[in-house]
């Protein structure tokens, strides 16, 4: 049936309306891609064309060395990340062939693709560093802080606790903790190491575990700290030595009268790896937790929700999960862990002992948690720690708190000169061709998949 003139006019109007709407939508989309979170135009990136081109690293010498990585892109936008303290940058760099050529904005697909290469303790560091760097890039491209990419902000600043050098004199130890209070800290943690008792005859048995006499002396140290900081202040304790489950129960019961915030990583014998600080034996931790009113925390050496934390949480084997984001999966995965814990009535504290890069990445994650007690900082006594970065503003730790950045990405800018003063080995983000995968790179660019000859060199059929 032929169209009438009136119907042709209506169609013209309709098409015109569609064109107008499409133009408005295109204009809105262009503005959304072009503007950053502070209203300035972001000319660094066309998101759909963004590709990872390289990954490099620098190793900073410190109390625990800080392996920093940088992921570069074809549009000049880069992302910073950090491998777990005292780890090695190679755990991230070895994953470079799995990243080059991909759009870094596909955060979850990329992380899914490298998850099988992660593990507990320092072997979670590569995955975690990459997670941070991808969120740094995405935040810069979209003009939003990294925390906005994973949720909403529950707090504007993160409460900090820090370790304090122990002493074999309870009075001296108390004075040192009091200085922390004078610095503005409101949350405290002390180490109770067996070495503090070595000068006392009969205080330690042949396994370097406190005897009943030695445990009484340990309690004197906690009493001295309580006298110095007060009974209302939260106080955690750590580093008890090579304890079995039964040793841990005995210790935890002795500590009950001091109202500790938690006793950390108590069971060390019979666990995964050197030092036994990866608590895969949730049954032992459940026995401990059920046997004392002292809150029990663990988890700084575990990676992933399903791989490491789920059994502890499902079985209420601990009162507090204590992930280190530089092992547990950085921003996205650690949030999964902590949100799952909150859903099951288990609280969260954050372990951290790295550089300002990993620190601020962890702060972004912690800001989105509904239930969060405090986050550790292991560098309060390192005078140059904050100078490693130009951004965020100093002091990073201010009167016991860290402000949550609202600038795009992580909001971290390295101070190149300061970093170069503290390099452990190598240079400042030197090229890493030793981690390139030329075969895979060629294949991804559309070439035929090569085979190797008898000398191990690629042979490509033309």
C-alpha cells in the first residue's frame, strides 16, 4: 500500500526526532569520555582503543623491600601497582604476556585470566599488583577515584594502627607505645616475641614457647602497655612464636583479662609454608576461637575468597579476617573477601607493610567496606617513606588516619628522584624484554601461530 503525503511527513518528523536524540546521546557520551572527575577534559584516552603495551618495575629498598610495577598503554595513561612487601617483582612481570595487547578497562576478564597463576603468601603479589594498576588506569580514563570503580565510600579517612619496636623491659615498651598515642594514634598493636623472655631463666621451653612462668611475664608486658595507653584503646597483639593449637589456647586464655582487640596469627605449627603463617587449617583456628573470649584474627598470607578465606568465614573459625591486599587480591578481590565476611558477622582489619603505592590502593578498597576496624602501617618510623610520592599530600598518615583520595585513579604520583635514592637493584622502570612473549605477541597480532625448530626458535609457515 503506497504511503500518503501525511504519512511521509510523519516519517520525516520521526526520523528527525531520532536524529536529534542520537545527537544528544552522542554529545553526552563524548562529554562523559572526555571529562575527568574534577571537571577538566581528559584528553589522554579513547577508552575503546586503549591497549596495554608494557609492564616495568622498580625495587625500592626498605625495612621490607617494595616491588613497584607500572603498566603502560598506547595512549600514555599508566597504572601503578605493588607486589607484596619482601616479595619479588617477577611474580607480576611474568604475567606480562597475558596482558599486552588487552584493553586495561576489562579489569575482571583480565584478572580472571591470571587468577590461576596466584597463590598464598608472596605468590599472591603479582595478581594484586596488576589489580591495583588496572584500577589506577581505569580511574584516570573515566575521571573517577579507584574506590568509585568498586562501590560507594563509607568513610573519608582510614584509621591506622602500627607496630612498635618491642623491648625486654615492660616499662620501656609501655613508654614506646605511649609515644604512639602522643603521635595521635587511637588503635595500637604490640608484638610479644619469645626473644623478649630469653634473659629470664625458665621462661621458655625447648620449643621456644613460653612456660607458665614465661606467660606470666608476657602478661606483664601487656599490663605495662595498658597502663600507658589506657584500657579504652583497642590493642592487638602478634608474633607469639611457634605455637601449636593447644599453645595458642593457653596464651589466648591468659590474655583475656586485658581486653585485646585481637590476637593475630597465633597458630604457627603445621601450616603452609616457611613460618607456617598461612592458616589453611581452619579447624584448628575454630578450636582456638571457640576456646577463648580473646578475639582471634588471621589471614595476612592468604589469597582469594574461595582459595583462602571462605572456609574460615563459613565455619566462623575466626572473629576477624586480616587480609593483606598485596597478597589477598588488592582492590576487587579483597573487597569480595571483606564483604563476604561482613555478611557472615565476621569483622575485618587490614594488614599492610608496603610503600605509599600499595598503601593508598588499600585505602581505596578499605573506604568501601561496611565493617572495617583499622589498617596497619609498618613505616611510621621510616622518615623518607612519604617522600617516595609527590601525591597524595603529606603527611600521608596524619594523627593516626589516612585521607581517602578523591582524585582520578589511585591518586598516587611517584617522586622519581626520591625513589632513585632508594633503589635496591636495577634502574627506574627499566625495559623488561626478558618477560616478553614474542610468539604469543605475534599470534595476537593476527599472524599464524609459530612452531619451534630443533634449536627452540620460532618457525612460521608463510
